C-alpha cells in the first residue's frame, strides 16, 4: 500500500520582519460610496434542520458579493429577482448603476429546500453557477471585460440532486477537448450514523467536457465523491486537473471513484457500513474472539486449528480467518465453543502473560477490538499522576511546565490536528500530507487567477500567505508574503466574519459581523520621527490600521471606543495593537483602494 509523503511548509526567513513595531491607528479619510439597489440581494437563511456548526460554516458565513479575479474592477451579486448584477468599480469615482448580465430561468423563491446561489469565475470567458436548488449551470460569457463581446449563454445545465454550493472550478483544454472541472459541496444526513451530529460533508469533483470533433453538447464525463466530517477551510483543483488540495480539520476520503462505477455504487456503500467480521477482547492472561455464525451452521461445519504462533478458522468449507498472531499462545490450552446466540467464541491463552496485543492477527483489519470498562478505569488510574485539575498545580517548582502568563484566551486554537492533503486525480490516493498543527487557517485569496488560490496561515504572531504550485512535487507550497502581527491581532476579534487581502499584499482587511471593517496596511516609511520609549530607538516604518465607515469618511467623533490591548510578549517587543469600534450604517460598502474589497454590510 502506497503511503503519502509527510511534508512541511518552508518559511522564507527574508519575508519575516523581526523589527516590526506594530500598527498605528490612522484616521486618514478613505473614499466610500453608497448605492441604493432596486432589488435586495438574495439572502437565504438557515432552516431549522440546518442547525450544526458545519451548516453555519458552509452556508451561514457566506459572502453574497463576488469579485471577478480575471477583471478586478468587476463585482457581481445575485438579487432576489434571480438576476446576476454587475458593478464596475473604478478608482476614485462614484459607483455606476448595476447592470443585469444574466437571469436565472427558474423562480428560486418557489423552492423551499434551497441554499444560497453561488457563482465561480472559471476563466475569462467561462462561469459556473449554482442556483441553490441542486442545478448546475455552465455559462459561456465571452470576454467579460468588454461589454460589446460579453454575452452570457447557458451551454450546460443539469439537476444533480440535493442543493449544493460551488467551491472551485477550472477550465481545461487537452487534445481538442474542452473540460470544466468543478468542486461542489453538500452537507447531507447520514441515516445510519450513531455518533456525532448525524451529518457528513460531501465534496463532488464533477467534470463536464465536450470534444470539438464530435460537435456534441457538453456532457458530464466524471464524478468523484469525497466524504468527511468537517467543512474544509480550503479546497481547490489544480490548474492541470491532475490533483486536488484540501485543508480541513478532519480528513476526507474518496467513497466513489467515478461516474463509470455507478453500477457498483450500492455495493461500495454496503461495504462501507458493513459490520466487522469478528470482535475480540483481551485480559492479561487470555484473548476472546467472537464470531457470528451463518444460519444453519453446525459443529461439523466449523474447523479451528491452533498453532503456537498462528490460527486457522474455516466455516462451511470457506476460509474465514488465517494468519500469524501478534504473539505466541498456549495452543494446547486454547478452546472454542458455540454459544446459544449462534456465535462462535474462541479463547486463546497468552504465552507471555501481561503483554497487551495491539492487534489479533498481524495485518488483519476485519475485526474490531472491544475494551471493557474495567480496563479503561485501570488505564485512567495509571495515568492519574500525569493529570491535574489546575493549570499550574505547583507554581513554585524550579522548572514549571509552562508559563500561564504567556497565553491569552484569544490565543487558544482548538483545531490542533487539522492538515493539508493533496489527492492525485488519477489514483484518488493521498500523495502529500502537511500537519499544520497550531498554524491556524485564516483565509484564502486569489492572487493569480491562472494559479490555485492562496491560503493564509497563522505563524506565531504573524500571518503567512502560501501559494500552491502543483508542478513542483518537492516544493508545492511557496511562502510569498507576510502580514506582520496579523495572526495575533485577528485572534482578539471574536466577531470576525470575512478576512481577505489585496492581491498585491499591500493590505489585509477584516470584516466583522457587527458592521465594522478594519484595514491593516503593510509597513511604510514614517513621515515624522517616532521613538520606542521603552527601548529608546527610532522607528523607521510602521503599519497602519484604518477603521472603515461605508457611507461616509470616518470622523473622530464617530469612534465610540478605543482601548490599548496589552500583552506581555508584545509589551516587551514594543507592540501596541489597538481595537477600535465604529458605528456605521448602510447597504453595500466598497473601498476603492488599489484593489476591490467586496463585502456586504447589512443594517
């Protein structure tokens, strides 16, 4: 069995700034424009049966304003009339009137079981669209940057079952065949689930293609399905279509290879939920194996052979279990009997008493080990001396295990086991795994639309931006930018909803649920002399934090609360992070800086 390579992310030290002083509150006015819409943005609220945290992550924290990465002056949204509206944002000019570029052919309000409509800009001339009812559209748009040649036309649409949203899509042209690969996300109910919320996350890798020589319509060519227990933070298809990358808290696995295997779908699903072939328990002296016998199985149909290092079980002439045992047994003292509930119980006496077996038969995964409550209690008692109800039970100890003053509540990150995985598109196997540990995921952004989206991770107090390169097998993820101290700053903002950065890394922006937007600019040279009073040295450059008011420029009188957030590590280094709360109102806020920063701010 092929094992995935364990990789790591290589930080570029020249991109780190150990002399960064901190962010200075700036009241520099920012141009902000307000626009009244003739129809409200189509917003879909969660239903009563969508109550889990995964539903909130996937559908409740959805941004209804879409920026076109191929034409960064264009912003799109879908209104409640089913129209896709386009806004053109130019620097230092007023917003133009929204224009309709496409209208969905179905009435969305007539469907009760629906999600928010989602759109993804596949290329400069192609768009994939989900209406939120379970139908996928492939639309040819022409050159969207030129209104004369822009014309949105449906070339493919098909009902794909339960509602979904579009995560990512790419356009491929190989051997006179054009293909669109799309990644769809669903959260579905698992009827047989006995643990957890009873829901699972389904990622469908759908490929729609057309051969030019056949002159046929676009058709679905392939559908690969992955399943997991958590909504992925990041999921994207490689530009060449040969792989898939996922950042998630819980791992994903393929449950259906392709649409060509649709006939064996039921069989695969039944194999996935079937019970183990046998159950086994152990004590310090022996092991007990329980096997459920088939109907009409008699004593004459059972053959059990005990050897010092192996076992062989045959039922009705069919080999049931055979292999080498983990350790030696006393084969002469081992026995088997048929129980009243038509089960076979096998007792194996350990040769080495007291040894704990991690598995019964070496390499066999068909059985399930059952640990009784007495064993669990004994293990817990042995480990009792390693645990304590107090954070630091002995503070006077010469070498305490940790300094509790080093951590704050906002620094706690619970998803310590989330990872970055790369799946091969042909074998559907995991080829690369990166254990991200405490490198908290922050956001993703498209820097180059021809490449995969970048993802930003917290690294100590900083935020590091990583660009995936599928063509570089030895160094797939490149560190391309650093946002100084942003990892620490964002941790204190519990109401954050959207997080993004400019494609040229000039600033990062954080939008909260409570109508507040903060912009953190990269360090720039100081126009005046500024000293660090603790260390007595001159500060050459400093980053700026700008609170954004959407309808008008920020007025100092509008700032209702401003306080200094102290932190032991940052105080020693001279950091001065601020939190500023600004009361703002409006409908849509777009800050026309070097790049569009699209977010909806509601009443």
